[in-house]
């Protein structure tokens, strides 16, 4: 039964990756103004990474005896950059949640699947942290403005 739950969660992950391919691509088309200079390519790079993830997950689902879904999850679109980034952060958070659910569905001794999922989860966490920085949800404070190097 654990395997069926694993496949079910991997199919949810696949639907988020399919949505990410479309959503990041759509954002790359819709971005206008000076931000386009940088963010058109940034969004397309994210779409490409989602494509790679989708392929890996689709191959894994078949290896586990399942049929990969062809239906993307909900796609969000916007025309201004802060809203796009917020939408992408929401999508990345939804994706990591189902990868974590897939990890939890693994049998304790199914280490190969767990290790593979941990790599996926680490990738998604990096996407989340990057988007948290881009949306300024994640910031740092500096306590000293001047850095004085110690003499060797
Ligand atoms: Fe992904
Ligand atoms: Fe991601």
C-alpha cells in the first residue's frame, strides 16, 4: 500500500512540475519593462529545471509501476514582477509539500527512494529560499557596517 501512496504523491509532484513549466514560461512571455532584461531568461531557466524534474519524476513513476499524469496543477499568471514571484513561491511550496508527503509514504527500509526524494526536496528548498529572497520574505540584518580585517 505504501507504494500506491508513493506513486500517488509522485503524480501530484509531477502535476506541479508540469504547472511550473507552463507558469514559468508564461511569466517569461508576460514580463515587460526593464525587468524583462534579466527575468525573461531567469523564468525560462526555471521552466527548464521544472522540465528536467518532470522527466525524472515521470520516469520514476513508471519504474514504480504507475502511469504518469499528463494534467498540470493550477497555473497562476500575472503581469507585474512581484506578483509573479509571489505566485512562483506559492507553487514551489506546494511542490515541496508533495515531495515531502512522497518521502513520508516510503517504507522505512526503502532507502533508495528516500535518498532520491531527499535530493528533489533539497532542490525545491533552494528554489523556495531563492524566491523568498527575491520577494524579500527572507532578509538579513547586518550589525556592523564596517568590516575590519584582522592582521595576520
Ligand atoms: Fe521541481
Ligand atoms: Fe522547484
